[in-house]
C-alpha cells in the first residue's frame, strides 16, 4: 500500500492496536473458528499443488470480486505508458515498431523512436501485459494473472525453507499486504514477475542440495536468472553472484565433491538459450544484440541516472523542455550524494516507503521479534545474501517497490521467521498465537471494509461524507488526460491532438504517449515541434481531425483547428482561442 494516505495508515494502526489488545487480554477469543481455519489450511498446504492453487486464487478472487467498484486502473506515470506500449507491440506480434513519420513529435519519456519505435524496458512485463491483452482484451488482466502466479511461486519457494503451513502463511501475507491493494496489482509498472524470478532462484539454491535434483535445480536457477535479466538486470547479476558462491561453497554431507560439470552444463543450456532470446530482442530494437534498449535510451536522454558509485550522465541538448526537466530532476537527486543531510533524508524516505509497501502496520508487530530471529543459524545465510541488495537500493537516487521485487523472497523469509517466533511467545497464555491470529483477521477485515466502503460511496449519507478520503488513496486518481480521451472518444472519426504545455508545466504530468499501431489508433497525442513540421505531420495524417489541447489553462482548452492554424502554437502569445 505504497500510496496509502496518512489518514489510512492511522486507521490501519488502530486496527493493529485493537487486534493486539484483544490477543493480550482475551487470547482465547475466536479460538474455535481460528483452529478450524488453521486445520483446513494445514491440510491444504501439505499437498503442494493444492497449496499453490490456494495461494494463487486468494488475490485473484478477491481482486476479481472488487472489479465492479475497483475497475482496472488507468496508467498514471511515464513507466506505465512505456510498458503498455511494449505489451501492445508484443500483442501485435512484433518486437519493435517502425519509426513513425516526423518522429520528433512523438518523443516521450522512456520510449525510443530510432532506430525503432519501442519501449526502453526489458521484455518480461511487456509479455505479461500482452497476455492480458490477447486473452482478455485488456492488458491489466496480465498483471492480475502475474500476481496469482507470484503468490503460488512464493508458496513453493518458501516451502523449501519453512514447514508447509508457514510457507502458505508467507504467501498469503504477501497477497494481503501488497497483492490486492498494492501498486503491483493496481498499476502496469510490474513487480510480480521479478519477485517470482527471485523466488525461483532462491528455492533452486536450497533444492540443489537434494540428491537427485541437482541438474533440475541448476536449470531452474538459470531460468530464474534469465527471467530477472528480462525484468531487473542488475539484480540478476547479484543473484548470479549469490548462486555461484553457493555452489562453490557447498559441500554435501557425505563429503563427496559436487558434480560441478553437471550443474554448469544444466545451467548453461537454459541460460544461453535465454540469453540468445534477449540478444534478439536487443538487436530488433537497438540494432545491436549487446545494447539493451534502456542503455540506448539512457545515452540519448540521460535518464535514468546511474547508481551513486557510477559517474553521472550529462546531456547537453533537448528538443522539449519537459523531457529536459525530468533529466534535471534525476540529476538533482543523483547529486544528493554530495550532501550528507540529503543522503540521510533520502534513506529515511526509502525506509518509510519500504515499510509501507512490504511490511505495513499488520506485519510490524512481528518485527519486535527480529532479535530472536537473528539468532537462528539457518536464517544467517539469507541475511548475508541480503547485504548486496541493501547496498544496491541504498546507492540509487530513487526508489519504487518494483526495484525490491527480486528480494521479496528474502523479505518474506525474515518476516515469516519473525512471525514464527511471535507465535510461540508467552506460550503458557497463548498470547503469541493469539496476536498472530488477530492480526491476520484484522488485515482481512481492513481489506473487506476498504472494498465495501468504495462500493457504498454512492449511497453514503451526508453525515458520513468524511469517510471516503480514508480509503481513496488506494484507488489511482483520474487524470485530466483520461477526461479528454473520454470526450474525444464520443466524437466520430480519428483525432490528432497537439499538446501545448505552459512553460511551467510539470514533467510528471506527461500526455504524449501512444500505442504500437499509431496509424490505426483513434486518438494520437503529439508535441508541437516547428510550425513547418506541425503542418506536414497534420497533412500526413489528413484523415484525422486536428486538435490542440492546453492542459495548464484553467479550465483546460481543447479546440479543433485547421493545419494552417497550427502555426499559432509557436506565436508569441499562442492564443488559439481568439484566432
């Protein structure tokens, strides 16, 4: 719940406080019902495929039931539009698209226009969105399916570390904490694919120690690493380092030497196959199999800025001010490394956002038992593995939950172990188990009330109109671009919309994003470039009505113009309203 409001967090903290107080003073409350549920889940978890099916179904069914009141989200940020372009491209059966005519008008954040028109991102999330678009007619359903798959894989992976019932607990905790109202389920930014890949790699490192499963485990490890390269390349390098260190340091109990040749051959077969597919992807977009699209984009536009331990990227010229402003903003964030107070503030903000998304109020009481978990010898290897990932996130200029997705399995291992210690705390009174049960119930109740509140919003009496702001932060806000889209959709024909920003327009409110098939797209958004180029673009797309939108006016302006009138966009006053 990364974007949960301060008010919502306070409400959830009250839920937690009530749950803890009930558990401490009335530990036997609901014992019979909880015991029945736990017995059923224990039996379910003992059969691996049934446990995986339940873990997958939990977030999918709950989120599907909420669709009438909480429909598929509208894209909000630059990255989402870029991923949607990628998914649309794959759904059309292409890796990349031809460069559109007068391509400068189509320049946008995290989108390449030359030598091909494509997203800058690695392909994994785009494949997920394409699956949703092909099977269900909407890319979000690919996100929906990926969250179910993630929870199933987390149960399978945690089952190699914990007893089955606690593996199911961890998978369900992930579903409830960030699998239903979380950013990964309710945006197009991604996260579930990389989290699944990290879990596959971690589980394969445990599984490889099982006699007779060495080769299949090595192949699984390679598959997970390739999936990470297709989503989060730097974290893929870190997991590869972890994997090779584990294999080198591993010594079987019988004292025999590991069959390194078999392990390496199994790993190499899958890895090389996947690497060739990614090289083909790079070649079709950038023209060079060794240059991924995000590096090609970074060289042109200077974003995203690199890690603090790398040299900054400097770009001298930009055609458009909003793209330059994004570059300058990221350069400013990068330069915070020169200021100790700025670094401290940045790390504090990252920790706060990390807590809100991955832990939240409901799992926070378990962290009180972290000192006990740290004494567990079996947990120490996972803590050591976490160190390079911590350094990775601490030395980058920005933070989003997707960046921690490959480490979700490590986060859950620590949290589940803390919950296990909490469950046996004050055993004579049963307080620890009661706290665990009541927190799980409170979390479920909060989700139900949030969904019910949204459903009841239209019929709430005036005396209760103060309630919706409590949960409204769970739902992406509607953008002005969405309203303009809806208005133009009602007008027959195709439309070419020139977006005229004011000089102080925020780069975070970008409008110029389009799909893979621009020629067939009903509404195409472009930037004014030069008077001559604007007119030629309008003439090239002469089957479209030409519009100019000025989103920064109060109220915004949307007006139909002739190609000749487009020159007024570049005039000193730019007043199209009085032409």
